[in-house]
C-alpha cells in the first residue's frame, strides 16, 4: 500500500538494529493497529531561554503548525491504511480539542485538527497527540525534528480477582462486579471465607454475578408496600418496577398508582416491603438489578390476603410461565391438616402456580423452632409447602473464624427448609417523611429475597430452561455449597451460591491453595490437600489432593 506524503520523501531505514529499535518494536506490539501516538517534536528554538525574541518564538509556533497540518494531511490522504475507517472518520468529524480550549487558554498553535494536536510544551520540545495507522508510523518518525513517536497504551485495571477464572468456573456469558458491596451480597458469590486461607481482615466484599442480572424475569413481591422512586431503581429504561395492587380484607383495591408506588401505610411495619424489594433488585444493595419487580401490597398480613394475592398473580397479573418468581417474606403456623380450610386453599393456589411455571420463595420464620413440627401438628406456611423454596438464615457472628457456618439462633429449621442464606441484609429504602434511610435488617425476611434474587439471575442466564419451584430447588441445591453448616438441625445442609465459588483475599495474599484461597497453586514439588493447604505428606498428596493446584500421588 503506497503512502502519500507531499513535502518530502522518506529515506530508507538502516538495516542495522539497535537496542532502542528492538524495545520500540516490543512496545509497538502492545498497541492496536489504529492507535493514538505521542509524537515528541524538537522545537526550532528554545522557548524558555533568556532570549525572548518574539520573532524566534513565532518561528517555532509556525513550525509546529506546519507539522500539525502535514500530519493531518498525511492521515487524510491515507485513510485506506486504517483498519477501522469509520472510527477514523468519527474522530475526524469531532471539533478540535485545541479549538474547544481556545476560549480558556492561550494556545500558541493556530492549527486545528481533531486527528493531531499539541498536548504538552516543554523547554525544547512540543508533544503532539495523533491518531495513526501502523503504516504511517515510520513516515511520521522520518519527519523533520521528530524525536520519538510512541503508542499511547491503555492502562489495565489491577485487581485481585480474575474475570477469566470466574467465567470459566461459572459458565456465565459475562460477569458484573459490585465492588466493596455488602457482606450479605458478597457471601452469595464465593465459597466459605476462612481466615486460615485469606487472613483475618481480608474478606472479599465484592459481589460477582452474571451480567444478565435478572433481565426479562418478573419478580412479584407480596409485602407491606413499595416505593421505587429513588436511585436504587434508577435504571427504568432496563426494567419495570411498580406496585400493581393493594389488597385489604380479601378485596383488591383498584388503583392506577400512576407513579408506580404504594408505600407502606403503617410505619410500625418498618417499611418491610420497601426493604425486601431493595434486597432483590436494588442497583447497589440488590442481587438482580435488572429484574422486573412487581409489588402486591397487603394492608395486613392475614392468610386471606395472602391467598388473594396469589390468586391475583395467577389469574390477573399476566403471569409469564417460567419467567416468574414470587417472594413471600411472611408466614405463620397452621395445622398440618389438608382438610383445614385455610391450609387446603393456600396449598391449592401454590400448587397451581407451580404447575403454571412460577418459582416461589418464602422465609422459614424467626422463632428458632421447627418449621414442620409433628408433635404440635403445625407447620410454617407457605414455607412448608413442597412447592415453595423454604429459606433459613445463617449467622454473621464470628463467621470468618470457622470453616463452617452456624444457623442463626432465631431462624426456624427442620426438614422443610431447603436452603440457607445470610440472616442479615443491608438496605436503603424510602421511609418516614419520604426520606432515604439505611438499615441492617435481621431475619429470614431478608434471607428469602436473597435466594429469590439469585434465582432471577439464574433464569436470565438460562432462558432456555423452563423453571418452576420444583426444578429451581434442584438447581439451587446442585450449585449451592453443601455440608457447610455445622449443625443443620434436620434441614437441608445447603447454603445459597450463584455458581462462583472462588474465595479471594481483598489484598491478594493467601496462606492456602485451591478455590478457597483464590485458586492459588502450591510451589513446585508440593501437593494441595483436600482442605486447601500445601505440603508433602500423604495427607496432602493422597485422597482428596487437588491436582490443578499442585502435585498428587
């Protein structure tokens, strides 16, 4: 491909190679084929000498202008050497950066180009910034007074986590990271943090999740009230967040709710629905920040109102099969008797929703009791129904000091509890006097929406799978962390996890090996044991040894 240059011809390069040339070639390999370059131009006259001769200064300014115009003409005349001509022309069409600053600064150069312009002036040099193709570099370097022409490379952010490793482990199409997030979120996307692997104060507080983030999944929240009019739900262009109806005394109150909000009416109910919604889908505090959230507000949390809310979703809310999650962060004890009228009605609508392709998630309760007690002939509903994912809560107390979690002393437990999640949640919500408030809330009322949010991210990442409650329980059990609770007290010993198990240290330093220590490998000649420590003994190198991270017998 020929190069057009009008002022002079380019002399042939010497065949001898210097160390400087070799270093430049290595540096050049890192640049894109079309790239911005920093051109160091020796001034004709030293601008800052004692000699303030205006004529000499003007002579240098004219030379810089000449070079800017010449390089600009070189680029325009050789567009065919660029890999992405459209990008070149887009840059060309922009207003010159130099021109935009002319009202604020006294720039000596009068040349105007968005493709090449001065960025620094030193005692004996003027530094230009130019968008060049690879074919034009040697031509520019051969121009008069050009000392250097080097690519401006992009700086890569340095982090202690590895996105490629996360993609490989999870199979996600892409990864989003909420850095320095809440602990309750970060624990959803890592194995068990333990100070024996990562140190005392080095817990990774990032929340890692699939970039689909619950998109095109509808989460119905049955709760006290809803207000989405603040920054946690600012991405209205990506999803829908609104209150649908309010139910009182078994009757649906028809209201358009033009602003999409139906706030909790009784402050003594602690803005429960607002908090739960933030846990599911808040931009900063939520698990699935692209999920649609539809509120069904209850004036009081009676069984009749709850059943009516479920019937409304099933019959009148245009529920989409296999795209629907229903979160229920309330419950109560009912007799274990199918003939008891409320039990029969409640179970009936739950079964219909499951058959219609809904995923239902509910809190296990905060009484520290069995959720299914045959001695008292009572169970905690809706959580105890087979078609509902029943969520218990794990304690935050001294969680990093042990390799296992503990069930929170106030969480219900037992054979109907399918999975556990953190018993605490950090939330922001619109509370009293329409002001944004912060709260660290405790209870399985927060554990349930954590699981509902993870379910939403799974459904958005796998739109081909036709989920309902039954299949979602199996999926969450499959990817959850098993046998991680010291005493599950008859519950399923599974902690919620979204598929990312690698545990990172926030400072990138580890005392172990394997996934629980940031995928760290042992030094040469050592084995990584099943428990994640390096050594050479049979305990390290035989049964359970991890071959990806060291030697194994």
